[in-house]
C-alpha cells in the first residue's frame, strides 16, 4: 500500500475512533448525571469494559480512549463555563435544565470540543454532534444541536465559520 493509502486509512481510522469516543462520552455524561456518579469512576469503568455495550462490535472498532477521557472529564470540569454559554445560545423558549439529559450531554460535549480542541475544525465538531444527535433522536433535536453549536462556533471560533449573507 502506498504511503498516501496508509495515511488515508489511518485518517479514517482516527475519525471512526473519535466518532465512537464521542458516542461513548455522551453515554458517560448521561450516566454521570442520571446516576449521580463520579466521572472519575465512570471513565475508567467504560475503558476497562472496552466500551462493550456502548459501541457495537467494540473489539473490531477501536475507540480513542484518551479522547474519550479528555471529553468527559473536560466537559464535566468546564460545566460552570459551558452551561451559561448554552443558556445564551438556546432560543428563549428553551431551558437547558428541561432538555432531555442525553441532548444536554451532546450540547455540552460539542461546546467543550469547540472551546478546547482548536485542532478540530468547527464545521467538523458541529457535523459530528449533529450526527450524534441523529443516532439518538428522530425529531427536531439534531436541528437544535446544529443551531446551538453553530451559534457558539461563530462566537468561539470567530472567522472560522463565514457569516451567511442571505
């Protein structure tokens, strides 16, 4: 296989591993909130189980465990910063506390990634969390994820996302 073929395959593998880490992170945040569990207990439990039960066929589809850990612990640690940002980004008739727990977890993770992972383009972050929303919801929730993260990206990554002129 050529070097470019290896690089492309490695890139796809990293993308899938990170996508699965985001999926597991959303489920971990759900567990932390619903069970009132410590993130320092939940993260190692997910990793020690090899993400089984979280990710279909986890053995053949590796999860980026380090990225997962950074997402979960960073999001939980930064919630005092993240939640007010989300409140401001939500439409006035939405209340962060009244959103479904998993939807709130997805929004928090996306916000944290926009804040803390400048190496991941904002459009990629938004797309990944919209897709994650589609994995769990069939209604308007993915559109809400898109709208909120787009608003936040325009503030947090000024200039990275062009303003619409239409």
